[in-house]
């Protein structure tokens, strides 16, 4: 037993440095050994159940092997004895009558099922079997090739050697016809012709059945490989294949259908009423359906969904490359939409072209059922095309609503979709009329969105100024160029008729910034409309413009009512003034200008200019009518004042005339009274003279005026 080097007395004679190094190595080795032992014990503990199970299995296997050996020994012992007796030249059948071994022989015969044959017969049988085995060995290479046919076909399928695989499938039909159909027919004819066959014929039939089982197994394996070949061919159609490759695959599938038809024709004796032409037509229809389904998968796999992970990564990369992230992201999404439309167009047109080029031969009409195949094939292609177009339109509609936010991108998408529709029109599937219901509502929505933004901005500005009580942001500087001698603008109420046939904006709106900003937003929406002008959206846009005008009027009326509320703080007077002015300017200037601009944007330039002229003339007539009414009012007021003055002077003259008449009447009365007094005095003088001259007394007159006692004559 080796001793530990550390325990030897020579260990102390080693220098201190080397001894310490060796001691460290030994300690590390011991530590490693202890760790390995501990790890081994841990593994044994962890896998104890596995070790126990393995031990139990080994015991069970040993027990099974022992039982198998015992069974083999028991089963082969009688045969060994019989062979030994048969090979013994001194043995004869008469020895079975002895009493000592009669019981054992009876048991052996009962177990074997027959008497022991003599040595000559047994040797002849063995020689025949040996001859058969030698013949089998001589055909070993052919048999090996036969048994390797399924593996060979599998290798051909995996290597895309379709011609060789189809040749093997056709050879399987030949094997089935030669070795299975003939064997079955011979056995059935043997039963009908002779029911009492001898033992030799029965043995030949059993050998035939065994050989048929081998061939049937090979044929069934080849049939399974045919299914694998069909799946692989259809899977190849799900990929990007050119026209020659596609024709090669479809030709292989047709040959595979031909192999299936040949197999059905071989088994026609079992089903006499089998219609091979109907089966062929059904197989051709199934081939067309498989072709279209596989190409569907190719289309779906090639079109990237907008908003997916890949699309999001592309958009994020494009947005991070520049400063304008939102615009670049939008452009990336637009590029994805256009790329998707172009890819969809290319693939759909390619599939339809391939289908027509490959299956056009099956469309040829004939007196038999080929005409029905023609109808079914064309209806199948029509249904597939209609379904793909509907799927494209649904996807395009969702992408446009979600990712298209400007009319330039909308116009590009419309051009791409229209080109797609015109391309499909060459194969009889033009769907351009179906594009309008997708693009027109989105165009109207974007235009109306611009208009509503401008209206909301104006409402918010008015509300903020009204709440703050300031009117400064609502006023601006009005600039009027081209003024004539009368001080009015050279245009008619803000409308200029220019040579460019585009109405110029009214400059008087610069004095009202909220209305000017609202008009800018409105014109911005019309500029977006010019990029993608769709005639079908004109009624909706006109209706939206009427709604916008009505909403703007309601907003201005609400603002006017709000500023007229008592107790408004701040610059209430200026706010009320600007509210009234904005309302009047909107009705007289802005609304006609908006209508004219809309008609110009929609292409009705002549109508717009005519309407602008009519509106300008109407405004001028209104202005002249207002001036005339004002002049008439002033004249009426002046006439009324003159009438009042005249009536007053006439009243004064009447009063003066009445006073003069009274004065005159008084003067007349006084004069009359004076005259009467004079007359009386004269009369008295005359009476005095008559009395003096003894003249007779004069008669008194009975004139009633003379006795008038009128109060006016009294004094």
C-alpha cells in the first residue's frame, strides 16, 4: 500500500516553497476528489428511482428471456424427435405399436397434427424448399429493388424528382395489376371451377397469398408516398413560382391523377358501373381548386399587413431617421399601402394568367361533358377573382380609414387601385366602379375635417375674448388697394374678377382676424380637395359646405347674443360692435365668396364667376337701394319738417288774421258807433232846429238794425 508523501520523513527536507506548492496541489486534489465523491453521491440520490427502474427492467428482461427459452425448448422438442426419427434409417412406422412408447407417439402426433413422414418424403420437401430459397437468393437484387421502391420514391419526392417518382407510382400500378389482380382472379375462378382442390394446390395458393402480401405492402407504401408527393407539389404552389415551374407542378399533379385513374381502371371489374370520365372531370376540378387555394396562400403571405410588427418596425425606423417623425411615419405607412396594392395587383394578375394558360385546354367545348367543365372552370375562376377583389377592397378600405390622412396619399392610392382595376379588366374583372364608395367618403371626411377645425378655432377665439372681456384680437387693419375716386374699392363688395378666373380673397376681412382665419382653413380644405377631385363626392361636399355655413351663422349669432347680455365686463361696447360687424360681413361678403371658391374648386369656374358677378351686382343693388331708401327717408323727414313749419306758420297767420279780424270788427263797431252818435247828434240838432222853427215832428223808422242791442256794439 502506498504511503502518503506528506507522511514520509523526506518531505521535510524539501525546500519550503516547493513543499508548500506540492501541499497545495495535494490539498486541492483531495478537495476535488471529495467534491466529485459528494457530487456522485448526490447524483445517485437524485437518480435512485431511475437506477431502481433500470434494475427492475433488467430483471424482467432476464425472466422473459428464460421463459422464451423454455417455450422454444418445449415447442421444438417434438419436432426434433420427429426429425431424428425420420432421419433414422432403422425407424419404421410399425414401431408405433409397441406399448412403451405408444402414448408418447400419440401425444406427439396429436401435437404435430399428422403422422411422421418417411425420410425420403421429408428430404424431398427440404430439397424443394432449398431450391426455392436458392432461386430467391438468385433474385436477391431484384427483390431488394422491389422492397426499396417506397424508400426510393420518398427520396425522389424529397429531391423534387417528380418524373422518377411518378414512374415509380406507375410501376406500382403494374405490380398491383400483375400480382394482386391476377392472383385474386385466379383464386376466385378456382373456387368456382373446382371446390375439391388437393393439398398441393392449397400450398401453392398459400404461397401466392404470401407473395401477394409482400407486393401489397410495397404498393400501399408507394400509395402513401403518392399522398406525400401530392402534398409537396401543392406546397410548392404556395411559394413564388414562375410560369414554367407552375406548369411543371400542374403537369405532375395531372400525371398523379392519371395514375389514380389507372388504378381505378384496374379495379373496374369490382365496380362495373364506374364512370371514368366523371372521375376525371372531378379530379380536374379538384386540381383547379387546389391550385387556387395554394395560390391564395401565396398572396396572403406576400402582402404585409399595415400596422403589423414588421410594418411598425419599418415605420419606427423611418420616423427615427429624421426630425419630422409623424410626417415620416405617415409617409412610411402610405408607402406600405402603395406597395401592398402593387404587390397584390401583380400577384392576382399573375395567378389569373397562370390559371388561364394552364387550364385553358380544359375549356375547349366538346359534345360530351367538356362543355360543363368549361362552364365550371370559368365560374370557379370568376368566384375566386370576385372573392380576392372583395378581400382587397375590404383591406384597402380599412387601411385608408386608419392610415391615410392627406389627399395626396389618397390620390396615390386611388391611382394604384385604378391601375389594378384596369389590369384586371384585361381578364374581364374590372372593378373601377367599386372604388368610388371607398375613396369618396374618406375625401369628404378629410375636407370637412379641415373646415371644422377652422370653425372650432373661430368659436374658441370668440369665447376666449368674450370671457376675458378684450376686443383687441378681434380687430385688425383693413387694407383696401385699387380705390377709385369715390373712396370705394375697385371690386364689387370684395369680389375681383381676375384674368386667372380665380376669385381673390376680400381684403376687408383683414379687419376681422377670426373670420380671416376661418376663411384660410376653408380655403386650405379646398386646396386639399383639388389634389384628389372625385365628382361623386361633390353633392356631399356641397351639403357639408351648407352645414358649415349654417353652423358658422349660429356661432356668430350665439356670440352676438352673449355679448349683448347685461353685465358683460371689459370692452363690452367694442365686443358688441365687432360681433355685429362680423355677422354682417359674414352674410354680405364671406358666404358668397365661400360659395364661389367652392364652385371654382369643383371645376365650375364659369358658373362660379357668373355667380360672383351676380352676387356682386346684387350687393351693389342692395347698396344702391339702401342709399335710395336713406335719401327717401331724409327727404321725407325734411318734408315732414317743412309741413310742420308750414302748419305752424299757417296757424300763426290764422291767429293773426283772427286778431286782425277782431280788431277790424272792433274798429268797425267803433266807427259805426261814432257814426251813429254823429247821426244822433245830427238828428238832435235837426230836432232842435225843428223845434225852433215849429216844424212837424219826423216819423220814426222801424229799421231793426237801428235797435240792435248786440253786445259787441256796446261800449
